[in-house]
């Protein structure tokens, strides 16, 4: 128990010492800041960064998993005092100077806690070398009697300070830092909203790009496949019409070919439509559609599915395409022997996990690599982010590969 307390005391003394050194740096930089801070934006931005480092250090000492941080200093032009004094982060950072008032007492406590006991023992051993010139507790040592009661007294005070006083002072200072410097609720909300705007801008841009690529793919499929079949069909019907009177047998054969071409065109058109919104989702729902995908996969697939409840159509489509693209990628590139798929509802979210025992090394790339991998995963990511979902890929070299997807259902 005592060892644990002393260890905490050493940590507290380290915190107080570093805090003192930062205060010294702050005081040394103050004249330059007063003279040029209004002119140089980097000076005032540095004050905000120093405040954030104090918040981070205090949070770590108090055992907080994530300390709140002040937003970065507002961008301003040189000499722009209006923006400077409107900057809430800068004004809150000025409270760092209140900590300067306690820097010397805190350093004294830290130094006394660390060195009181060792210095007492050392003085008690070395005093015979020069009697009267060694002191303990401010009292000169002239006899072993002085050593007998002064050494234990200073050692006990030092250890007590190290075990109880220093941690209490350090905790008090860390709490004061949080109370004085931590951003206000309004600032935190502003930061959250700004991050949300940035995230939405990024995901919507990705969704637009993905949507554009999907439209180009559909146009290419229609142009290269269905349109070519329909043109061929029109030509055959036209020829059959011309030769019908002179050669009915040849016209009948051309019409049979045209019928086959029409069926093939309809088949290709249905294939294109399935990539837009698979009819199987409408017919069987997400559970049946995913089960059908797993059943058609050439690899053994273990599907574990929970109760899904009511799932919005965009979420159904996103989950279906993630499963379809993942199974296709695994079949083509992973050299896997089996696949595990988990699909379940977790409160307001739909959770999807796809794991294979393949070679791993999958990455999300803008373009396909030399083996043709990566771009499909990039499209999956855009599709998931477009509905505010989250996709995480874990694929170390040698495997296994795991894709986790969380999609909001409300």
C-alpha cells in the first residue's frame, strides 16, 4: 500500500515539475508575446497549443481517457485585433497565467517530497566530516543526538509529503486546469457541428462520385450490351420484313433469331436493373436476399443472422451490396477456404461482419492494384458512408480479413 502511494507521489512530483517548467517557458515568452503577439498570429496560436498541452497532461494525470481540447486559434491576418479578441480559445488560454501564481510553491513541494528523506540520511551520515555545517530541518547538526531525532523527523515529513501531500496538490492543480482551460459547452458543440459538416461534406462528395461512377457503369452496360442487342434485333426484323415475300423460310429464321436476341436483351436489362436495386430485396427482404447470396457463393459460407426488424430500404440496399461485393472479392482474390457472415440488429443500428480465412492484405484504394483489388472496397466505403454508416477493414498479411459495417436504421 505504501509503495503504491509513494509511486503515485513520484508521478505527482513529475507532473508538478513539468508544470513548473511550462510556467517558466510561458513567463519567458510573455514579453515577446505582449510586443508581437497582436502582429504575429503564430504567437497567439502557440498560447492555445500550450493550453491544450496542459489540458492533455492534466487529463492523463487524472486518468481521463480523452481530455477535452480547445479549438485551434482562429485564423486571422497579421494585426487583426478584432478577430484576436473575439477568439474564445485565445481568451480562455490567457487563464494559463493564473497557474503562474502557484508555480513556486508547487515546485517546492515536489522537490521537498523527492529529496527530503535522502538528504536527511546523507546529512546524518556525513555530518562528522564538518560538524556544524550540515543541517536538517534548518537546524545545524553538532551531535549524534541531533541526528537521532532530526533525521527521522525530516525523513517522515518527506515521505508523508511524497505519499499524500504531493498527489493531493497535483490532483488539485489538474482539476483547476480542467476547470479553467477546458472549452465551454458552446465551444464543444461548435466543434462537433464543424466536424459533422466536414464529415458530411466528405461523405456526400464520395457518394456523388460513387453515384456518378455507378451511372457511367449503367450507361456503359446499356450501351455495350442491351443497346447492341436491340440494334441487332431491329436490323434482323427489318431484313425479315424485306425477304418475307420472296423467302418466307429465311424470314422465319430471322424472326427466330430476333426472338432469341430479344430474350437476351431482356436478360441483360434485368441484370442492369438488379445492380440498381435488386428485386430479391423486394421479394424476400434483406434476410432472404443475404441468405441467397451466401447460398450462391462457391465457397462454404456460415451465415449467422439475428432478428433484423424493420430496416430502411437504403440500408437494406447498402448491406446487400456490401455482402455481394465482399463475397465476390473473397472468391476472386482471397484464396480463402471458408467465409463467416454475421448480420444482426444492435439497437438502432444494423451490424454486419464478413470474415474469411484467406491470404489477407486487402486495402481500400481509389484504383485497383495490379491484381485488380481495392477499388470495389472503395465503392463499398462510399456506399456505406453515404447513409452515415461506418466501415472498418482489418486484413493483415496472411489473413484473416474482416469487414465490419455499422449502418444506422433510424
